[in-house]
């Protein structure tokens, strides 16, 4: 991977953007794509798409990642200057203790903090055996009073994101960072737009990202209604089962083995015709792939396929270790192969092919 592309990945994963606060991610997406795009469309919630090869006579294909990451929102400031918070997206409480966080104020100021709790010395032996409740945690920003916290610009409703530096793991192809779910999806879209420069497409392509995926696939509903595509894809992340303790039943996928193709998840059963088409293209180009089911999770395809009168939809994902934590990990080959697949699909989805998929 070229250094410039890695730097773009680093910028994209480190920019803050929880559900309902995706504006900075959207601005970075525009910065990275503006020399390749003449038109963008945005719905009322903030889902945002570049439009390529706009021609009314051609079918419309939607490729949607999601801008938002899991994070938190300031819910209260105590008299002694500690921050109480609520999750925005799904968190397991045990991954939070002693982790560093960033609060972004309404003016854009970044306030550094750490998740605090009672030390083990103050807990009974029985209490030490139990997971510490998220609702009992707090953030310490080094303030001495509620007044001081407010003087620093922090208020109820401010966004909170994990604090971590994105890095390559010891010279390997493994990349560590926050928010790969789903900034890697956003970067797949960015890189696909770059690769399609100067190419002729047999469709009008809407390439971008939805908002508020982590709190119920919300932006995908409004974006699909706005665009009204003939075919829709969710570009997201999936579970990796290649770490100690994970079983093939929980995930049969691993890092470095190619994109995950979702046969079924909690939000949808994949459209069979579209699934078979994606597999055919991947095999034609020798792109490795991993068929999987994820009964406990969902993607924006879950909203896409239920929109309007029903839209053939499919989810393509990059496997990730340690999802919904400060320290998630991906493999760069999975990213690059997913870009290859997305570009190949867009180059082949003409009107005849789309009609064949629908009638399969």
C-alpha cells in the first residue's frame, strides 16, 4: 500500500463522527473525492453520495458505506467536574475501563479524558468478579468543578469518541485503529471513485455513505428513498473468527482472506440473484471472498432492501477483529480486494444484467 493511501486511511479513521454527528467525516469525504466528482446529493439526515455518470436513461446503482462510528454522548456534568455519558451504538462495558477518550465541544475544541471507575481496592471480592456497569463509569478530564468543565466548553450533548493513533502493526499488513467500522467502508468508496476516473459506466452510480447506521440503520432508509436505486449495496465490516476463543459458528471468516459476502444477517436475507452475480464476478477476477452469516448483526442493506417497493440489496464487508472497541484491526489486502470487487461490479451492472438479477 502506498504511503499516501495509508495516510488517507489514518485521517479517515481518526476523524470523529458518531451517529448524528457525522459532519467532519462528510467534509473529509468531499475533500478526498472533489477532484473526481461533479455532483453530490445529500438527504435531510446527512447521508451523502457522489453521483457518477448521471444519465436518466441508465439504471441507478447505490453503493453505501456509513459515516458513523460507535461512541458516546455527554449526558451530565457532576458538581465535582466529572463527565457522565451514554453510548451511541453498541458497547460492551468491559472494553471501556481506563481507556482514553476525546470530547468534541460544540465549537470543535477537543477535550482529552479517561474513563474512570472505582479501583479494585475499593471493591469486594464478589464485586471484582462482575463486569463493571457502563452506567457507573465516568470520564475524568482533569477539571475540579462543574463550572470549570463548562468554562472549557463542554456541555450535555457533546460527542465523545475513542482516542487512539492509527498504525501499522509492526511492519505487517495488519492495521490498528478506531472506527474501522465503518471508515474502512468509506475509504473503499473513496478509492473506488478514484479508480473510476475517466471510465465509462453502464449505470448512474451513487457512491457515498449513510448516517446513523449504528443506531438502527436510519440513514439508509432516507438515502434509499432519495436516490430510488435499482440495485443497492451496503459496504461495511464483519466479524473475524480467527482469534482465540472465537468459533466457526460465531464467524467462519478471517483477516487476509478477502471480503465477506453476507448470505444472511439479523437485518436481511441476501437477494439470491444479486448474491450469485457478486460471486460470479469475484470468481471471474480471482478475487478471494468469504461467504458468511451473521445472525447477531446487521448492515444498511437491511434498510435498503425494505425501501420503496423492495430493492435487491447485498452487503459486502471487510473482516475486523475487536469490533466496537478502541482498538479494531483489519488487513490491508481485504481492503484492496474489496475495492477491486466494488469497481468490477459497477463496471458490469448494466440494464440487462440488473433485469436478469431481479428475475433470478
